[in-house]
């Protein structure tokens, strides 16, 4: 009988599993408690985390119980997986603030009502540990030789791996042991870069409690060239609307490469596969219809239907008629600034460009317009005439629009 394992596999979400037949049977016969960890490395989750949230929702929709584990403890160390350098150390206040920010974002996709999902912070046990006791009880279960063969450590050995980070695998493994004991957690899920850490937890549960638990990783969100998706000119594609506006979020998905749109529809939306397969037959310009569906569905999941509708309407207004829209990304400037502000300064202030050098190149290449008029002067100064209606619209390239509002 078909179950959630088949759904995840059909959509291309599963990368590796520890015991495929056992896991499939378990998910078909029981309501399973599973967990995914989220370390508070920033005050917002990003689109890479969103894929993990989608997996959690698939599992929850089929009757299984998610544990969202926020890393208030492991956040003090930092996961070396996928890193070429050591993460910046954060204060406890920053870590706690970031954990609080995660709760709201996770709740937009996962249903935490009536015990359907639970949120746990590993600071509750990790920060209380006695170091010597931990080394004797847990450290004795790990082979250094074996740990050094793990991919997360191998790629760091040449550039330098601190002893602090070397402890991370033990701490994540201990998380699985604690969740198994306290909540009956049977499966740990994570991105494919977490494979070594997950195996560590499974082995620890076997050694300490003689329990068989399981692990499953899912596909990392990469484009057709194998590069991680979710990177924008201004940084990561954040789920927090204050860091990445719903409009910019929507536009990111409208602008994905043709080769990536069907894959993203399968991985990041809950549209039926039959519907997605029909869109896979689209050719040439028709593919843009599939991109709009992708953008709307993902924005709706992250920001809600109302914001998705606003972003869609704003995009259609801009690309349909060139008109301004109140739902476009907006920067406010004081009226007194107008006569002293160059267009380049304004674009930097609005974070449309990362530097004036980039802006100069764009203008020289004909890639910047103001209120529908192409700008050719790299030293163009703004004037009151540019703000006759109280606002101006800057266009960068073919698809980036930004409203500048006078207050």
C-alpha cells in the first residue's frame, strides 16, 4: 500500500536512507515521531530550510508527528557540514532571539496545534551537561578514526578544523538519543549534508539503549548546474518578509531557469504530480506559465495567500503595463534629500545594487530606467521632476522594479 515514503520518493525529495524497506514499512504501519534540526545561525530561516519544512508537512499530512528541534545548544558550536570556514560565534542572547524568530516561520507550514507537532530546544539538555561526564558517557562511543572519514570533516581538515566544531557530531547524535528517550522519536531527517551526523545518532542510540532508529536525508535545493539555489544579489532568499519582501520572493521563483522549474514544483509545492507533469510539456514562452504557478504556490506557503495575491498583482501590473504598484518593494526618502541624491546613491540606498560600480556598469549597458525613461548618464542627479506623483520607479534590467517614495 502506497504511503508517504512513496510520495517523497516520487517527488524526488529523498537522497539517502539507512534502511529503506524498514522505513517504508514503518511509515505505512505506524504514526511515527520524527525530527529535523534547525540551528539558529541567523534571525530567519531561508529557502534551503523551506525544503525541509515541506518534507515535514508531507509527513504530517500522512499522520506522522514532527519534532522541530531548534538548536539553542548546538548553535553555540556551529555545524562544520558544508562549510569551508568556522561560523561566527554568537552570544546566548542572539541565539535565543534567533530561535524565537524560527517558531513563527515554522508555524506557517507546520501545524503545531493539539500536539500534531512539537517544538523542542536542545539547549534544555546540552547546556546542562557536565563536560567530563559527557565525554565518559557519550565520547567513549565515538571512534576518532571513523569520524575523520565523515564528509563533513574531511573537507575541512586541509583548511583547519577546530576542536570546538569536532564536538558537533557528538552533540547532534546526543540530540537523537534524547529525543528517542523523551518523545519516542524513531527517525531523523535532514539535508543530504547531514548524513554523517545522522549516522552518528543512529549508532549512539544502538550503543546506549539498544534501540533501532532510522535516518533519511533529502535532496539539497540545487539548480541544473549543481549550484545551491536561494542566493540573490543581496544574499540569501530569506523567509522573513522584512529581510526578503514577498514581492522579491515571488520574483525569484518567476525568474528561475527553465531547466529548474519542474523540479522546483515537485520539491517545493503540494500540487499533484499529474498537474506538474502536464506543465513539463510546456515549450518556449509557455514555460513562463509554470514559473508563475511555482512563484505563487511557494509564496502562498511561506507568506500566506493574501501576500501571494499581492505579489502576483504587483508583478502583473509592472510587467503588464509598466505601471507602479503599491505592492512593489519600496524605499522611502525624505523630500529634503532629493536635490542632493544621485540615482546611483538612491539605488544603493534601496539595495537595488550592491555598489556604485555595479550601477555604473548597468547604466553604461542601458540596463537602468527611471519612470520608464532609460538613463544614460552615470552621474544622473534626482530632481523634484522625477517625483511629480510623490514616487519614482527604478527599473534594473528587465525584471527588477523598485518604488522610491517621498515622505
